[in-house]
C-alpha cells in the first residue's frame, strides 16, 4: 500500500482528489455492472417465462389426448353402492340388486390346552392345493405362528376359551382366510398330507366343539331382477370391475331393493380442461405484456420493460396466440367458446362451450384436441430443455452475464492498480513539496542572516 500524506505539504485534499479521479476511472466498470445486473434480471424473467410455457406444454399435451374430454360421472341411488369411472364410459343407466357380499372363510377350533402330538397339520385350499405344516411344538402359540408363517392365505389367532375341569386354561385357534371369494375357502386337518390322502386325517373345523363362523363366498348382484332377462354377476371381492364399459361398482351391503347406476357426461370436468388451457395461455400473455410495456417516470422519462424490443419473446407470444386462435378443422375456435378480443387477448365462454359439447361432442373433442396439439407443439418448440428457442436464449444470456461478471472482476484489479498508482503519485508529490518547502525555509533563513548594505559615512 502507498503512504497517504493527504495534503501534508501541499495543503491539497489528496484523498478527495484520488476518490474523484477513481469515480471517473470506474465509469466503464459501472456501466458493465449495470449491464450485468440487467442481463441477470433478463435471465431470471426468461426462466420464469420458460417454466410457464413448459407447464403449458404439459397441460396442452394432456388436453390433446383423444379422451381428454371424454369424461363421465357415475352415481348410484344407494349409499350401499359406489361407482367409479374410467376411460371408455358412456352415458346410460342400469338397475341391479345386491344379493350377497363377498366373505372370507372364518372358523374356530374346539377348545384345547395344546395341539395334538405330534403337531402336524395340513391345509387344503378350495382349489385342491395341499400345504403340510410342521409347528415347532404342540404349543398353540407355535401352531399359530407356523400357520401364519406358511403364507397359505390363512391367519391364525389364539383366543382364550375358559378353563377345563382341572382349572387349566383352554384356548381356541380362530382361522380366517386372508382373501374373500368362494375360491378362498380352506380345510385344516390334524395329520400329514399322506393322512389327508388316505382319509385318516381329522378335519379340525368339523370336530366336536369347532365351527365354521362364515363361509367363503363371492359377492353377487342381479341385473334386471324380476324379469326374463335376469342375470347374476359374481365377484370374489365387493367390487365389480367394468360392470358397464369404463365403470366399476363397489357394494357395501346386501339390499333387496333395486339400485340404479346412472352414468352421465361430465360437462363440468370437460369444461375445466378447455378453461385451464385458455387460463394458462392468458397468464403467459399477461406475464409477457406486464414486462413489455413502457413506463413513464415522474420526470417524464420513459423506461422499457425487460421484454421491450425482445423479438424472441414477441415471436413466442405470437406463435402461441396463432396456435389457439387460427381455425381448426375448418371451424373457428369461437365455435367452442374460445374467443379473441379486439385487444388481442383470449377469453373463454364456458356456457357456449357446454352448449357446443351437448350439441356435438365429437366436434368439440376434435377441436380442443387439435388446438391443444398446436399449442403443445409451440410450447415444445419454445421451451424444450435441449433445443427450445427460449432455452437457447437463456443459455446465451447466462453466458453473457458470466462474461460481464468476469469483466467486472477484472476491472476491480485494474482499478485497484490505478488507485495505488495515484496514491504513489500524490505521495511522491507531497514528499517533493515537503522537500521544496524545507529548502525554501533554509534559503529564507540564509537570506535573513546576510549583513545589510547602504550604511551612512561620518
């Protein structure tokens, strides 16, 4: 660092002079800083716009699917039945009676202190599969564990069941199938698989004191009950998949009264698909417009927005506007409630859309699918993460911001060197001035000591 002598000899405000000179020297850096700040701001706003257009792309791709507007609702007339709708549903209704609910088999063994010795048992499924189980001991805890660990679709639970004549505690095993349906039934035998095959094994749930609590059964409903066309439909669960095309029904209670299942077009859901598309576009246009308009300051000076004069952003907006406003399949988007105002903005008429959908669903579905695809194509062109137009512009602006930041940092070194030079120069000046002042003081003292001339003669 240079030595600061701030006007010690010259009386000049050296620090102030250097500071003023450095302000002038720093003008190019200040301009670079301002440009770097603006460029960074542009990058931030461009990224926000790009994210919005990318989201629009995802939304419009979904809306472009042929089934995007093929939405339906399904309701039942009973709180004991619920319906869900998937793709492929069609409007209509049907009546059915819930005869039975699906059940899992459940039974309990006779009361006992422990399993018979040796503790071998065999479980036979309703499909004839045989599983032999060998518990670690005759303890009912070990027997229950062995059944549960076997993974044969049967759960065992040890339950207290009083005392025998000697006062020893008795227990039962409750055996329950893990799935419902007629094919989930089972039998449990005391003995090996060979004993079962030889018919010498004991059917545990058919023994004295044992009982079947619930039998395995399918859920059952009857269509068109009481008519010549009556038809029974069964399910291993309480859900009937695709009872109607694209519609499934789940029952919760048996009821001799008919239940009406009604399927109707979901106008509200279809309207939301189209409205969301328009809303997303409107928000993007508003975002661009707010950052393009010119503002006038209190001093009358005009300042352009971040996007003012940006041809890339202007082109992106125009492409999206054209995609949603140009005729589709020979028809104007206004036919399905998408209107272009005199100000170049878009509006959505939900009532007109619903009326068009009711009048000609196929036409509306094709129009929205076509418009959505055009919007999706433009959104992809602009915001694709690899070669999107906006993506490329953001990359370029990021590179520019990085370069400007590096130049600003380079100027820091240059200005520091310049300031050091000025400090050395003014310090040298002060030293030189101090030397000259000292010399002048010496000369003055020498002159003052000389004898005066011009005296009078007597």
